[in-house]
C-alpha cells in the first residue's frame, strides 16, 4: 500500500522527509502489501539510524539515509526510526531501487526498513 497523501504541505522541500507523512499509528505500513517480509526485522538489520532527535530539532535525515544506503552492501538492511511514516523519503529510496517496509510499533514510533539493492 503505497501512495500520495495530500496533507497540504509543500512536497518540494529539500528534506525528502518533510512534507507528506502519516502519523505513526500502530500496525500501519507505508509500503508493502501483505505480511512483513523476513528481511524487515530487527535481526536482519545491519545499520540503524534513529532520526527522532534530528527531526525534533528541525533537521532532515534524507541525506544521511541516502549516504548510508550507498554504503550498504547488497541485500543488507538499514533501519530508520522516526516519529511518523516518512512517505516522501520512502518514495525517494524506492525510486532508487531499494525495497522498503514500515512497521509502526506504537504511536510516535515508526521503523522503516530499507533493503539494499539485490541485483
């Protein structure tokens, strides 16, 4: 289930994480239909970026996420921790050829897993 959500924010900001986002509501997923993939689990994570403080300070994790993904070995997983589902960033990463899956564990806590390119 992927798509655009119009919440009235400017989608052209340079953050890649601002603009459209969904609040973290437990059990929702920004991407991926069906059950959680085996690679989208804590045990599969090679790197984690907890961006909650960065976002609270008005900073955007998009640049850091893209840099970490560029260094990620094929098939490995990056976990991004945010207070909401960062849909613009997810779309940007998916367009670059990565897989993603978001799990909201509790209100204000979303874990988005990005899997490195496999081909």
